[in-house]
């Protein structure tokens, strides 16, 4: 079974940067995309970015376009999320997930495997 482990979260000042990693292990063939999601206290979980497992096509939420970059290292079975110019309101638990239905990769309900999340805090 597929396992996902996030890392790279932590404390960063407003305007700072972090790079999150999502490492996949186990059976890594039965998914169509890897997505990054975030959930802040009192808010719904939202999609941040998605990368296809086949052609590396990408999706970004409007709020992060131009600041975040998703990428993949196939040799390491790892997906990264480079986050620049972070804002305080973007403090959240960030999750990576594997899309298993192959239909709508920006719909969180398409994702069958989830990591445990990594905390990102944006504060002075």
C-alpha cells in the first residue's frame, strides 16, 4: 500500500520561504497525481497545488500562483512544494495526498491516500 510522509514544515517569518517534501513509499504505481492541501484552524481544507504522475502537468490555486512551485523527483519518489513570500494567513497544516480515481485531481475526495501533515507557521 502507498504511504506518504510530509516533511519540511516549521516556523517562518512573513515573506519567508519553505520547501515541503512528500515522500512516497510502498506500491507507488496506483495513483494519477500528487496534491498538496492545507487546513488552517477554523477553515476548510483547500487544495494548494497538484502535479500529475504521468506528464508532470501542474495546477495551482489562484491564491498561490506566482509564489509556490510544485515539482517532482522521480528517482526519489518525492514531490516538493516550494513556498515563497509566505503570508501569515497561510499558516496551516499542509498535507500531501495521492489521487486514486483519475478523474478530477483538484477535488479532495478523489484522493485515497493522505500523509499525516506537516505544520507551517508564519509569524514573527
